């Protein structure tokens, strides 16, 4: 994931619009990626995952795209709803030197949905 | 049951106190994790247990002492903490580094050190 920084990127969208949250990962040897949603005062909640042998994976209202050439991951949320407001974290699992399925988290993006 | 539970939800302690955080899961996961999370930051890994044995300690100060009594329980014992240790402490579990790699998180314990 991205290196931890001081600034939490933000994204504001209108209800009903589509949202795209981006993440740049650091390790070209990573073979698994995951998106988490964290609402205020709660623990991270699994949204969707993707393996490195895939470019795209779809879930319910969400799509994850993986571009290994530029080491970029994105989460697309269709018809964004107020309940989607949260911090979204990407995480990667390197396939070497990563014991126990250890995940490395990106710095997160605060998504705010306004009516 | 895909739930990780943590108690207490909130904890306020003085710098001379001793307290413990508890975590429980019944998903048959054999890897359990402690994370520390500061506001607006990603979770930072502290400890990993695999089959009840400590496998990773991310150079955490000794005032944090983890314990895994059995495959379902994970504790974090706290002693002589500092105000900068105030944070959200998250517990997670997974299938011990095997697919699926998803980690399931508990709701966290909000710790305030006074």
C-alpha cells in the first residue's frame, strides 16, 4: 500500500453518482489485494478482494480494477449512497517474505456522500 | 458466524494501571492479529499469533503483552502505558496465511490513557 502519510485523501460525491477510489501499491510481488470500508467508530469491514491473476472483479455495486503495469488498484462504487460514507483502505499481500497472509495497508480515503 | 468480538468497547486508564483487552472469534481461524490505529491513519500491525504461538512482534514496547490462551481467544495486557498509546486497538483473524487471505476485524477497543 501507499506509505503512511499525514494527509488523508478525501472524496466527496453526490448521492446516486458513481465513486472511484484509487490506491497505488508498492510491491510488484504482491499477489492479493483487498478493499476495506471503515465507518466511524467501527473496525474495518471487508468489501471485495482480487488476486493478481485478475484485472477486474465485481461485487454488489462495487468493482475492483487492478493494473499491475502501473501498480494501481481502484474501487468503483455504483450509485453511491449516504451509507457508503466511510474511510476506504486498500491492502496488499506480498507473495514473498509475507508470512501468515500479512497485509500492508494504504493510507485510506475518506468518502463523503452528500444528498 | 463471521464475527470477531472485542471487549471492552471503551477503556480509560491511568499510566500506572494494568488492564487487558480481549478478543474472541469462532470461525476456526488459526491466525490472530492485534493492530493499533490512530485517527485518520491505517491500522498498524502489532502482533500476529499462529496456532496460539507468537509469530510476529513488530517491535512493540514491552508495556504491551499479548497472550493467546487458545485458538479462539486473544488478549492484550496493558501496563504502564503512555498518553501516546491512546488509540483504537483492533483485533483480527484469518486462515493463517492460507487462502482466503481476508482478515476479519473486530469493532475495536477505544483506549484513552490519562
